């Protein structure tokens, strides 16, 4: 129990202790940094590989078929087969493309997707960096993927790519606001931006999702997160039935795979962040902490895949209306409810904030009018 | 730990160098989209400088606001403006000498005033830990009046933007 709990921390300490024997102090610091970096750089792509497998398997089950089952047992070697296929594919660059931008976009899109893992606490004492502005760092860095999507869509010189890129940015700019607003209650209650102290505030089963504001905050945050990583039902930037593949229409081979990788790693990061902020992170009984974190994150991932297997794509006006008319006012009022919960004494706050939450939910739901496109009047030439 | 200290210093100079090089690119590149990308690099370099000065909060806010929001808007404006991103536009005109001499004059004055100022260092402020909590408390207590005024200005701007952007009824 004790060893499985801190196995990764113990391994790191052992490696550092080995090098400390004959190397000067400053190299040990650098080796310590390198170990964390290597762990993240390996963890990200491996997670991505098996998320592709999981997604195809689960969506297959939802659609009453088997999913991949040829390569290896249960198709577990399918991601490796895919990787070999992607690497050996011809890399096609359109003649009119802006060569530098077209090449840099898939490289840059992976960077924020990997960087955000550095502040996620994977277990007790297992955050690579305990930044005191960790949560803001996560939000700030994840916005940078927009720039890469832009570069890809503009550098391809393709109308479908450009349309996809513009959709992507409109969506990300809109959903970022309710997303940031929905984490404000967490900051308000814990009084810290550090991910580690946010988890520590929820230790012992006091998960924020069990409070009225936390429950709805988690829903708002998760929906915004799904929209941020362009997954169904928010996958307008790459809606394949409308604009081929959106911003990565002109990419093939490994460059396409990098876009794919960034998308899945961001999806996992959002799932992990939801688990950290609202579901107690690595807190849980019996099992070691890092396993709890993975279980919670994969539960979130499963919900995302479930969405994909169930829901059709939004229309663009529905997408915008959902963010601005429903999620944003609700996230704003949720801050007020969290303040009520924090200020009132213990038994009273649950009732008062619960009632306030219910009232707000009803008001926001009925105040946001059903959005239907304006009736067009056509003026014909005589 | 001397080596680490020097490495951190090297990082600071590297960030400064990248910032300056990207700043030159912003004004010399011919394609406006490339200029915008170079400007992003400048802003990231400034964020890196903040980090090396132990102001992580400012660095993160810099990325969140400038790279995440403002540059996204700039690029969006470029993409929405028809065909401006396709062309390679010469960025300088024939008034280079004139503006350069004016700028040199201004810079001479500016650098002179920087050198002349004696820069009193407040030891308490040097070691103060300026994190988000301290800033927030300062906004809500000492500087509440300017904070409120900025809030009002922002709300006016928001309402104005909504009125301007409203489709004709």
C-alpha cells in the first residue's frame, strides 16, 4: 500500500540519489527537471495512443459493432499500427501553401497540449511544477493552441481550411469566457490558484462537485472544456460533412497525426482538470492516489466519448447562443452562489445556496429565449 | 548553485534576444499575417522576461490576455479583411530617414533620462511577494477608487460594443 502509493516519487528519488553520489549538485537539479519532462513527454503521447483505441472501441460498442479487434488482443496494438501507417504516409504540401506556416502549425499545436500537463497534480506530490498560479497557467497556455490552428488554416491556402480556422477561433473565444468564469468559484473557496492546494482543499471526500455551486460549475466547466478541444457536439471547426476536415484538410501523414495527438492530449488534460477542480483530484480511499486521478480522468473521457456517440453537431447559432445566453450568465451567477456558500455557517449554507442555485437555474433557463434564425426576406430583381 | 544562477541569467538574455529579433521581424516582414505571428513571439518573449524576474502572475496574465485574447482578435481581423493576408505589402515608405532621425532624437532624450534617474530601490518592495492575493487585496482596499473607475469604463465599452455590433432591427 505504502509503496504503491508513492512508487513514482520513490523511483525519482532513487534515480536522483544514484546520480547525487558522483555528480555535482547543479546537475542533479537539471536531472530532476529532465526526469519530470521525460515522464510528461512519454505520458502524453502514450495516453493519446490509447485514447484513440478507447474512443473507437467505445463508439463501436455504442453503434453495436466491435471496433478494432484485428491487431493484437482486443485490438490493443491498433494505435501502433496506426502510428506506423501515419509515419510512412506521403507528406503532401499544397503548392500554394505558405511553407513555413504550414510546417510550423502542427509542431506548435503540440506544445501547449504537452505544457499543460506540467501543472496537473497526477497524485500525492506528483505535480511536475507546483506553480502558485497553476490554474491560470493552464488556462493561458491552452489558449495558445488557437494560434496554431490559425497558422494551419491560413497556411494551407484552402477555403475549407480557412473556414474551419475561423469557426475554431469564434468558438474558442466564446467558450473561454464561461470556462474561466466557472473556475472562479473554486478559486473563491480555496483562496489559491495552485492546483496542489485546490486538491488539498478537497481532501477527505469534500469534493466540490458535492456542493450546489460545484455541481453546476463542474457541468459548465466540462461543457466548455469539450467545446475548447473541438469535440462532438462542438466539432464545427472540423465538421467533416460540411467543410471536409476544417483546419487540417491539407495535412497528411505525421503532420495530421500531430493535430490529432494535440486534440486527444488536450481532451485528456481537460478531463484531468475537471477531475482536479471539482472531483477531488487524486483524493480517494484504498487505491493509490495516482490511480484515483487516472480513474476519474478516464471517467470524464468516457463521458466525452459517450457524447460523441450520442449527440449530433450543433448549428453555429445554437453554439453561440449556448455559450453566451446560457453558460455565461449561469457561470457568473454561480460565483454569487459560491460566495453565499462560503460566507454562511455550515448547515445553513447548503440550503440557502441550493435554493439560490435552483432559482438561478430556472431564471436563466427561461430568460434565454429560444433562438431561431431570422426569417429571411428575399428581394428579387424585377 | 552558481551554475544554475548563470543558466537562469542565460535564459533571461535568450528571452530578450528572441523578443528583440521578433520585434524587428514585426516591422520588416512583408506579409501582415507573418507580422502578427512575430508579434505573438514578442509577447511570449516579454512573458518569459517576466518569469525570469519572478513575476509569474504577470507572465501568465500576459499570455492569457495578449496572446490568448488580443492576438486572436488581431488575426481574426486579418482573416476577415478580404485578401489582406494574401498580399505581400511593402511596409515602409520613403519617409524612413525623417522618422528615423525623429526617433533617434526621442531615444536620445529617453535614454538620457533613464541614465539620469537615480532609481531608488525600496528593499521592502524588492523582496515583497506579489502574488494574486496581494494584488486583489490592494485593489479592494487601497486602490478601490481607480479600480471602480476602470470597471465603469469597461462596462461602458462593453455596452457600446453591443450597441455597435447589434444587427439592424
